[in-house]
């Protein structure tokens, strides 16, 4: 049996996206910036895609900038808010301790240039407190950046409430919505979002393309210089086949969102129930306020990387955290942020299921994880110390 359960890392491209991209590469190969007919036809397709994406998140077409993905969009949004704020003497930024590294590393860079960053603590349930965020806002706060849904533990943040707080205090609000777009309803006006980042390969689109929403009135700063594309704010010839593929995938994801989420939530809850029966295990993040396809568990006394290797031998593709840090030996910063100690954080497993998974496949995952955890614990010195009373159980 082969089961792909790492959709938070990337998704299989949809047939619709592949078909649209193939057609574009064969028939819409003109440069959208060219004035002749072939180029202008490409330009029409580009703007149709922009309008479609804008409509899905209740934005205006001119507020959509195409990027190479979520990381670029995060960088451009944060640097834009920082530079605009600095002109007004505002150099304080608020974020959280469990953001994606595209956000955290950008904030670290800004600290070297004199900006002050407040990283809000995240409670055990993996949800940010709006009241604590509001208390952290200062006179010199220029930006709040909080992800819509966490990429490791799947917890969904109170984005509309945070947006309202930021609007009251006249602070720019950016959200990394890479894990949310295509999986959760997004309305940038109703949620009072000023900037939003998205990446196509998280909702069955191609890799290497995404978009940044920037509310009208915000002066966007370029990361890439060299041309007048994207209204002069993102130089480089637009990757039209990928943009069209992203648009097709997003249209399909949104059209089927309710049904997909209902099916995934049913399987997700079945997985949570089954894995919870493994002794000294714990679900990471809130049980209810989480993405329909996310299951993240810690198992005491073992290493998460070992689980992944043995699961792969059983045909199950999973992860222990973000794919962007899969080569790191350090425990997940997300799990540490919600209070898991290092030893427990090391023994984590993230299952991010797709809409086509079945209960039978979920049972196979549960049985496989149960068998692997027991096997790894059988020769783990840490587990031996726990069972012999030399160490105290945490979970």
C-alpha cells in the first residue's frame, strides 16, 4: 500500500493544472510585455488569472502580485511594511514564535538593521491570543505578521480578530496564508488583512509560483529589480504557464473545499483517535481549531526521524515537521513554542492527509505507527529509563 501523507510539504498537481499549463506552454508562449498579438494574448491570459485569484479572496486585481512562491511573498510583504514604517519612525514588529522560517529569518535580518521584534508566545493549544497581541502593540509598531494556519501543527489562528485589532491601531497586518489558501475561506476585506502570502504547490498547483496580496494604498517595495513587470514591483518575465496552472488549481480547490474538508476531517479525527490510544503520546495543537488534513503527534521515548524511515518502508510518506527544515537535527521550533520539551519534540510525526485518503488507509497508518513506536521503544535507552523510573514521563 502506498499512502502520501505529506501534503503540507507539497501536493500532487491536479489534472486541471497540468492540462492548462501544457496548453499554455504550447499555445500561449508569448511574452506578456510584448506589444504584438501573441504577446498581448499572453497578457490577456495573465490578467484573467489575476482577476480570478483576486475574486477568490475578495480583492481587486491590481492588489495581486505574482511571485515565485510563499517565501518570496513573505519577504516582500515584511520588508515593505518595515521600510514604510521606518519612514514614519516606526521600527517595531510583532509576530509569533512559531511562524514559518521565511518570516522568522526575515525578522532576524531586520533586527540587524535596528528594528525591534516581539515574538508572542504561543499557548499549548497552538493558538495566538488576540488580547496578548493587542497588549504588545506600541506607538512605534509598524507591522503585525501572524500566519493563518500553522504549517506543522495545523492550528488555525483568529485572523479576523487580529485584523480588526490591527486596523483599530493603524498597524499593517500581514498573514502567511500558505497553508490556508485553497483549504480555508479567505476574505481579505472581511478579515481586514493588509497583505497575504500564498503558494500554489500547497493546493495542487505547480511549484515555484505564488502570489502576494497587497491592499490598495500600501506602497510596495521591490525585491527584484530589472523590469516593469507586475506594475514595476516584481521584475522578471511572468511565468505564465505556472500562473495559469496555479489559477486552475485554486479554482478547483475552492469549488470543492467544503466536500474535501468534510472528508478529510472525518479521516483526521479517526487518525487522532487511533493514535491517541498509543501510550505516552499526545496530539500537538488544538483538536478542533485545526486544518482538516493535519494530524501532529509526539511519542515519548523515540526519535521522529526513525519513525519516518520505517513508515517509508511501509509505503507511507510523512514528516516530522516543516519540509524546509527536514535536514536539521534540532527539534521543531513550533513544538518548542507550544511547550514541548526537547526530548518529546524530537519524537514527533506530522501527517498531512489529502482529500482522497480513505478510512482503510487511515487504519493502515494507525497500525503501522503503533507497531513502529513499539519497535523503536523496545531498544530505546530513553524509554528504558522512563519505564524503570529513572526519568519521569511527560506525556
